[in-house]
C-alpha cells in the first residue's frame, strides 16, 4: 500500500492519478461537497475557502460549493451542518466562536465537542494591540496609562464572545488594566471609533490594522503572534512583553459531523492540507495577512480544546453572557 507521503505527493502532482491509485476502500464524494460559511458574504473567512475551491473541486472530482448561512453568532450555520446527512458531503468552516460557544451558548441544538469532528485547521490571523496615539507611543506607555487609577480606558470588539472580546478581557486582567469593554455589531464600526479616539485600544485583525498603523492613525504596541510579522516588524509579540498566555487571534478551520465515516473525513483532510500547502495558495493567503497552518485533524482537535478551555475560564471569570 502506498505511504501517506507518497499519496500526498501524487495528489499534488496529478489529482486524477491519485484518485485512480487510492487504496481500496478509500472514500470519494458522489455529489457536490458543501462548505458552509456561518458568516455573511465578504467576510475575512471567504478568501480561505475561495482560494482553494477550484483546487479541491479538481482533487475531489466533485464541485465544492460555498453556502453562506449567517446568523445567531454562527449557530444558524452550524445547526445546518449538524442537521445535514453525515455522509461527508457537508462541512462547515468555523472560527474561534466555535470554541467560545461551547461555554457561551450551552443550549444550542448541538454539542461542539461531541457532535463535530475536526478536519483541518486552515489559517490564523494574529491580533494587533492597536492604541489611539493620544493614549501612548509604545507598550510601556500604554501599560502606564491603562494602570492609572480611574484611567477609564475603553476597548472595542466585534461583539460579545468574539475572539478579540475574550482576548481583550484576558489581556486586561493579565495586564491589570482599568478598562471597559465596548461591543460593536461590525468590525468597521469598532475600527472607525478607535481611529476617531472614541475607543482607546483594541485587539484587532492584522490585515485591518496595517494601513491605519502605517499612516499614523493608530499605534501598534504589541501583536499576539508566535513571532514578529513582516508587516509590522518593529512590533513585539505579547510573549516578548511578558504575556505568553494571552490567547487572541482569529483562526479558521473545517469541521464535519462526528458521525461522518472516518474514511470520508480523512479524504477531506488530505485534500485540504494538500491544497493549503501549495506554494501559490500559501503566497496568496500570506499576502492578505493570513498565516497558513494546514494542521491536520489531530492537531486541530487539540487546539479546539485548548481554546474552549481558555475561553471557558475567561467567560466565567468575567460573568460574560449573551441574550
């Protein structure tokens, strides 16, 4: 039987040949494969799927179809995926909210850890700790301003329970800041108020912060990445600054029903990791500010549990609730 490495190489070079030489009993789709996106069209998640859509279609031998099912803080789309046939033809792209909702929304029709299985952790976007210039010039100055008695700083987020809300609360506590959370209905509203000085700081997606930082509208005083990024090479990581446990970023990954046959999930995992590892795909995504991970199911499952446990602690410690 060919090794997994040889099969992967064959699929990269010639997907049709790889399918023809797949081991006996391997799964192949017999109808279009749905990728549900639980957010409105045009969001940050869209490029991750769109860039690999054609490659996956060729590899799997069936059209890969994107369906937007926004609403309910991703619960609407996730419920749709949960109720679909568990045959491998329906998958869903999830983000940090998938891990947060395990604690934040315990009455959903599904249990995130029990009813879904990880397929691939595709990408991550680090968060920039962006500060209005009137607050501070650097991280040390920001800490001094934020710790001042009665400082009254406000930090924004993309909504209650979002990754930058929970990351912001965790950072506020770890850094001992006097700050209040202000949730927004959209990233644009939060960004505009940060630039306008109605907010003092925010942990925001890297791609959205590059231009306002470079033009001096905002200051990047830290970044929640494993290492410094080329877009903001002078911005230190939160770990460098003494806060290695702060978990604040935006990741995207594919999951399927846990009752989908293992062979189907393995086939989807192989197709997705192969597509994400193609140089042209990595190049396009990295140009847009994404870090390509292409972690397989085992690693992705570990990350979901790590985030869900951290988020549970933050949610309970701060009494965070949603209506």
